[in-house]
C-alpha cells in the first residue's frame, strides 16, 4: 500500500438483499494528513461506504484498507486506526459524558492513566456537562460528545458523517476549529456534509459519489475550477421594463427593478461580451460585480447529469 494513503478503497461494491446496488466498483485513496471530502446526494452510497469501513456492513466485493490494514485480514488493527462519528445521534441516556468516554476508552483497552477524558471534554466544550446525564444534553452537545467518543483511542483517521447537522453556527465554528487542530497534529479527516461551502473551505481534496459510483476525485481548487458557469450582477440606471435576451446568456434573473444576474458559460463567452450584449439593448450600466463559480455549481452540474 502507498504510504501516502490513509485509506485505500479498491473496486468496492455492495449489493443489498433486495437487489439495491449501493456501491458499484468504487476505488479511491484518502491521502494521509489531509482533510478529505466525500460528497454526494442522499442515497448516493456514502454512508454504506463508511459503514463498511466501520465493520457494520459486509461488502459484496472489493478491498478496503485502513492505515495499511486490510479490513478483512486485520479487522482489529483496522478498527483501532479509525474513529467514526455517525450521522445518527446515538447515546446512552443513563451515562454522563465523562462516564461515556471512560467506558469507550475501556472498550479499546486504554489504561486509566493514558485516557484523555478531561482533555476531550474540554475540546468539545462539555466540561461543565461532564457529570450531567447525557439525556439532558442539547442536540449539538450530543453530537460533540460523539466526536469525543470517536477520539478516545487517538486514531490516526477520523471520519465525520454529517457532523454539523442540526448544530448552530457557533458550535459549528468550534467543531471546525477542533478538526483543523487535529489535522494540524497529523490526523487524517474524512468529511461528509451537505454544507458545500464548508467542504470547499475545509477540504484539501474532494471525491463526489453518485448512484454508487465515484464521478469526481480531485484537489478542491482543481475541482472548483472545472465549473464553466459564471455570473455577472448588473445594475442599470433605470428600471427594467423587459428582461433582455441573448444567445450568450445561459440564464437571467431579475433581482430587483434595476438589477439582473446573468449566467453565462465562460468556455463560450467572456464577461465583456455579455455586458456588450446588454448595452446593445439600450441599457446603461452603473454597477457590475461578478460571482465566481463555487463547489455547489460543480456538484450540481455533476450530480444532475444522468448516472
């Protein structure tokens, strides 16, 4: 196995008993030391792949290695090398956060003197709730407790499956600060999220999965640069009586009585041609700003195409 790969997926497939093919010959590497985004629509196969890595789902064919350990040949070492934060909020209501972390550490055979319960509670801003019953925690606190539980054995790889779902902005900010801190310490992070702006900001590399197949796998900036649609927002000196039309416009939206957002394909025309087309219709422009394509544009263009 390439030493630079924290996780290696080779021709991985999963077909359930009802005939549904959740994964179809999936192959990719997660580079060690990076924050890796695994994106896709609901039902694309992301959670199935994560559950295979966690040992909760049995693959139909293919191979998967975690930190160099094949999940079939060395399952204990593979599980010891990864911490997984599930999408669902799972907790025992009768244990406190402190007890939950101590029990989790015990399950991994970590001696008491080597446990990091207090450190993890502090990192997740749960110190003041250490001895409260878990059932009394808010949804955001429960999700942060799951992150702490995933890190009790100090795994070199952390998988976060929709970690900020239902978490408010401040808690989300705190969570990402902790993830960046872990990554700076050498932890490889795999992230699935529907907040594409977060993925674009955080991830070094992104793979997009759709209908059980990998349809993109590139460094984030390189992937975003593939977006061909760009937009200009144009403000005119008077109210718009009728929206102009031109063959070089992909789409046009009236934002208010004097402002249009015009979308065009940058591989066909440039902003100058778009503005010239507007001016030919007799509009005097008083302000122009551009909107660069982002990850959402790429994601939609790829996942909306037929599989």
